C-alpha cells in the first residue's frame, strides 16, 4: 500500500473505534460493521463477550466500569505470565481493559503503558485511570507503527486483536522489537486466516475494521516476527474460537476463514 492508502485505512479504523468509544457500553464492535446499538444483540454485554474470549469472572469484575468494551479475540493476560515489577505495553489499549488487569499483576513496582491512535479511546482510558486511582498506568496517543515509547524500555508487550487492523504489520513488529528490552517478550491475541478470504471481503474496509480482512496467515505472521528479529516464535490457532467469531458478521460464515490465535515471541538478549 502507498502512504496515502495506509492513512485512509487508519482513518477508517479510527472513525469506527471513535464511535465505539463514545457510544453506550453495548458491545457493538464484535458484531456487524454497524456501530449502532441495535447491532449489539448478536453478541451480548461486554462481560458476556469477554467471558467467551477467556476472561475469568474475577478479571471482569476487577476493572473500572466502562473499561471493558467487549473488544478482542482472546485473553493476552493468560499467556503473558506477567510478574511484579515488570514494564508492560499494550498495543491498541482502547478504554484500558487489559492495562488495568496488567496493573494488578505487575504491582506498585511495575508500570503499564497503553498506546491507542483514537483520541476518544485514550480520553476514556485516562478518565477510567484517574477515577480509580491507577497510579502505575499511563495512556499515550499514538500509532502502533510509530510507538511513543523509547528504545529498550519495556519487558512485555501485549495486544488483543489490534495488529490485524494495521496496514503495515511488519512495521508494528519492528517497533515492538525496538521498544522491548533484550530478553523481553511478546504475548498477543490476534486473528489469523485459515483459508483464502473471498474477494469481496478482502477489499472491504468494514471487514477490515471488523478484524476480518486484515488477518494474515500463520506463516506470514511467523515470517514478519522473524524478520523483525524475534526468536522462540509460537503461534497457536484456537479451533474453538469459531464459537464467538461467527457472531462478528452474523450469517457470513467468517469463522470458515479466520481463527483467533495466541502469539508469543522473544527478543534476543
């Protein structure tokens, strides 16, 4: 893609998630491309959606009200093995859901940064943090292809179904590698393709913003991580993810083409 095309993609995605940020707490994002509140009925409440993604009831009740928007395709907390004192970065942090969960695990001696390109999401996350006195969490406005984070300053990078939205995924992984400390690790949930996407889906902006047409194959993701410098790459597609992916665009059978995957990798020491 050209730079102009990349910017058009980002703006389309940004506009969609702006609407999600300012609407009610209904989980419209996982259903059809419409962001109207009527589209949320196919998914349920944000907590119901997140429970399907693998979040425990304890996790769902531990975060500030309004932090969970029912977004994502998995639970990166389950594979990140966060430890007290670690520095964590969440790519595409939204209203702060995963950041607030990470905050509990790294404790007072750790720190969590969230980066999101949608101003309305960053504002909502910052408000959640302020109202609930999360002193070890900070939200920054920025693109995940150009992270507002200094070199070699992060121990763990998490992300939940965001990298597929980027028009330049290789640059995202390059940036992730840059900001990680030597020996740091990547632990993300994202979607991968399991079959060739139909032509009408591939070029559809709404399908991209719905975490469908921007998905890459397992081997494409593995190669991008390798090119960035990562080692110990593990990509585990989840067959049971069809149970919630089928609700993203009801009746379109998108579960025949994509699956959620747990993706882990390590930066060389």
